[in-house]
């Protein structure tokens, strides 16, 4: 009997009609394996995963495969996005056994969950042979299987260990990390490394902050060049905004088409900060369009943000997004069609499959002549209308706490920068205003949804769908990303309840997730016990739980003045510092937070009756040093520590700047404030 029909995960629901008798991850499934004395098949994937779909179609929808699995195994289907703790443990085992990992992940384990054989995608014929071989080994070579499992568990236990060497994250280490990134930088195409090439959002955030602290022209150059290369490439949706997961080549041309919430949240934050620091028109446009993508494509009304758009449309990658010259002419007419083909590099040979091309920007449009920009905007609008008539990719509608936290923080920062640069004279002022309105609404929706639905009895739950929260407990990255988001909401709105919510989550993290020596585990001390307790300190597609919790602790300490949270952040960051010095590309968020700590971070309070339009607020946002917190509003508002006992001076709006618990004199002029922040 397939038991997935009542799952909250869209990925599990995709398998609810398989002939495989799937179980969701549960104690009951392992008990059934023990009762039957059979091994467990654990299949891990996610809804937007292309090869997960392929293996499902080839194997899990096949009656023969279903019969083999059901006769000799208990089959458990896991959504890696809903259970990142389970995924982390078995991915470590897969990497230890095979030297690589990925999804779909295929694990065979004993009835107590001990993995003894791991792999990823298997074509049907190979998978059938594997099922038969594993079943035979379990029957005839049980002792060897158990020895293999014990060795794997020992290996993953060492890989997930805490309590290693520690060191302060100094300016020298951060400078060394920036130098390392500079050496690994692809000066031709932007970004780091070769194909496949992933958007290095956290490294770019770090380089922006490093530039702010040091004045490094090189760090800014790497960030700007990579930003432009990605924005012009096929990885960026030139019509609707947003970014695909990665490029299959080294030059950002052909994407793997799935669009993930976490990538777009982190890229929005980067482009918004690049816009803030430089005023760059390209960064402004990309930040605006990415915010619009989040609000239009991923936001669920009355809830938070959906997790992803699929890579496939009706089983075909790129069906929604790729074009031929003839299709452009059909949508735009002969003259505009040829013009668009030239601008977007759509050729007869194609850059993708079957003579189709992924749209790229061949030339700069943001600083082009007004008539060129007007024609480009008109063409984009008409092509988007034509594209909307095509089949569209499916959406993974589950709301993941951590990723929604990343989106809320990014949108809050984007809205502050948009307010800073707002001008009725801009040619697209109406568009920007419309985007900020829908982005603000989506951000508040998501924050309210997390607070009301995901926080249950003071603890976080990982995922929800259709306003119903799932059972899986939140992991460390959920606590860190959501607490940082609540701190961002507090700064944007001036409402004390967001700060109170953030403090509650951080107290749980310190009580339940802390490890000896200042580090953190990724799961709580009262969470389900797996074969190993994960504690990964490295930043990968998203910030590690450790980096995320440190970011939230630093922001909360600055907003409240409570030093114990800062001390916890410094101790945790010290456990990552040795890795920062050796592997900068995998510690980008840790280094980003390290720059904030090194900077202070500054605490900026503006006592004013106009928390949005006051020039002092604009100056504080525009010139804020790395990681600074900025709060504006009437003095002595309840629940807003930075505005306590900070009156207007001579009835005029007044800025108060502190750094490391040392405060400068109150100022009432923009020039004086900028001088204090310089």
C-alpha cells in the first residue's frame, strides 16, 4: 500500500500513485522493516529535480520494479527540502562511499537506518540488477553487509564531528579569503570555477562587504563583473526576471531551468546591495525584476513563498523558455523579430537543443539611448505575453521556513534601497513603485505566515503547504534564517514584536542546538536521533545552519545591546574561521557575517516622525557599514531598544550612532551622520 497520498510535500505526492509501496520517513517504516527482516530502500529527491523525474518514470512507475521493491524491501521516500537532516546524513554516507553525491539519492540501509550501499541515479536495467543483488546479499551475506554499514556510520560520524580547531575570524583571515577568491575568479566569464557554474551569491555578498571595509577595488570589480555576466546570461530570465539554479556551461549561457527560492532570495540581496553601494542601473533593474519574480511567481497569497519552479515543462527542459528566430518573428513581426534575435543572441543554429536558443543580452541596455530602452521594454513585454501562452513549469508549493527567511531579509533590504533611490523622474518609476508595493505585501505575508503557522509552541517547524504546517521539526538553518528575517522586519517596520519573536527563536537555538566548543549541531538535542547528528559548517547552496544562526545572533545583539548573543556568535564563528582561511568559496556567508563583526556592526538609530522619508534615514541606509542595523521611528517606542532614551534634539530628527557599545554624539545633519559612518 502506497502511503504518500496524505503527504504535505509535493515531491512525495508525485509518487503517491507509484506501484512501489512507499512509506514516508517514519518510525513505523523502520519497524515494518524490522518485523519483515528486510532492508530499507531510502530514495531522496525534491520536486524540481530533473533526474528524480527521470528515475521515477523509468523505475518507480514500472510494475516490475514496484514488485521487486515491495517483495524484498521497505521503501521510504524522502523530500530533501522537507527533511534536510535526513538528507545531510545520507548524503555524507553517499559521498563517503562513492566520492560524489547528488539527487536522486538511492540508499540501502538496515532496519535501524544504518546505510550499507549508496548511490544516485540508476537507469532501470541497472536498478533492477541492484535490487536483486542487494536482496541476495541481505539473505546470504548478512554479516558482510552489517560490517559495511558499521564502517559507513563510522565514516559519516567523523565527517559530521564538532569540536575541531578554533580561531578568531580576523581581518587577516578575511583578507586572505578575498585573495583566494580573486585567484579562483574566472576573469573572462565571471564567477568561480568551470561548468557547471553556480551563482556565487554568498561569495559576492562577502566581496561587497570586504570592499566596503577595505576599499578593495578588486573585490568590487569581481562582484560587478560577475553581476553583469549573470544578468546578461541565459541563467537570468530576460523576460520575467529571476535566476535559474545554475548554468550547464562556464559562461552562463544555458541554464538548468529550475528556479529555486533560495537562489533568488540571495541574489536579490546581492543585487540590492550592489545597487545601494554603486547606484548601478543594471543592478537596480535586476534587483527590481528579481523582487517582482518572487512576488509574482513564487508568493502564495496569505502564505509564504513557494520553494521552486520545476526544471521541466511537460517533461521537457526549456520548453517554456527557449526560442527560435522564427518564433520571435511570429511573436513580434519581421522587423522587431530580427531586432530581438540580434539583441538576445537567438541564432538559426541555436545555443540550446533542437535549434533553439536561451535568451541572453548581447549588449548593454541599461545605459543605452532612451529610444533603444523603450523598444527593448516593449519587446520584452510582448514576448512575455507570447511566452505565457506556452505550457508552464510546475511549482513546488511547499513553504520552507529557512528559504522564506532568506526571501524576507532580501526583500526588506531591497525595499529600503528602493526607497533610498525613489524618483518620480525615472522612466520606469511607475513600474518600480508597483514592484515595491507587491513585494512589500508578499514579504509581510510570508513573515506573518512564519510567525503564525511555523512557530508552534515556541519551536519552528520546517515546512508547510496550503496553510497547514508539517510535522518535521525546524533545523538550525531554519532558526537562523527566520530569526535574521524577523530582525530585518523589526528594522523595516519599527515593530517590537518581530524582535521578540527573533529572540525567542535564538534562545531555543542556544539551548537546543549548541555544541561543545562554541559550535552548533544542525538538529536539536531532542530531535529524532539519526545514525549521526549532522553539524555541517560549510556554506553550499544556502548558508550553513551555523552561518545563519551567527548572522541572526549578530543582528539581534546589535538591536538589543545584549552582549551574550554577540559572544555566542563570536564563539561559533571561531569554529568556522579555520575553514574560511582554506576554503573561501564554501564559507561565503560565514565571511559575510565576519565582516559585520569586524565592522562593529554599527548600530544606527534615527529618532524621527518620518521613518521612511527622513533624509537622515536615507543617509543611514546609503552609508551603512557592513552589517549595520538601522532603526528609525519615534523615540521610546515599546519593544524598540535602539530608540529608547533617544529623543529629538531641539525638536529636530536626530541620528544616534554606536559601535561596539560605544556611542558617538547625537547629530541632526546628514553631513555629520555621513562623517560618523565613514
